[in-house]
C-alpha cells in the first residue's frame, strides 16, 4: 500500500475520537460517573468493591487509548489495550443483561480488530519495501 500512514490515520480516526470522547467528557465529572456506574451495576454479581475503582479508571483508559490511537502511539499495544478494555466492558454488561450496550461494545471491538488486521497486513508490507 502506497499511502499506508494516511489511510491508517483516517481508519483510526472514528474509533479514536469515540474512545477519547467517552473518556474526556467523563473526566471532569468522575464522581458522578462513578455513582452512575455503581447504581447501574447494582444487580451485577461483580462486587461494588471492584466496580468503584474501575469506574474511576475507565474514563482515564478510554481517553488514553483514544488519544494513543489518534496520534499512532505503539499501535499494536494500544489496540490490544482497547480490545482488553472492551472485553471487560462486555463482561460487565453481560452481568447486568444490558444487551444493547454489548452491541456498541462489540462494534468497537470489531472495529479495533479490523484496525489490528489492517495494521498487521499493510504495516509489515510497507517496512519490507
């Protein structure tokens, strides 16, 4: 692929903005977001002692992963981190039977996987030329 860097930037852009946006809008209101998440997860088998720290960590992770994708920092590991985060979110959504949230989380997961595939296929090709 001739213009891998430009193409890959524009492929990363939507999911990077989505993740960064999720995190950045929550950072100024972390306590309120945490309370909302704890309330939402009340029916979950996951103990509140795990949900509270995760509710404070999640917006930071979302923002960092989104920004890292946006600037192209350590792409492979950033994609791994994004997929791992989506796995944890899907587990939480399953635990409260929030099937509609899982749809959005799976969409993000498939998108991240697609980016990973594209990166593996075309990044290597560009470095061999």
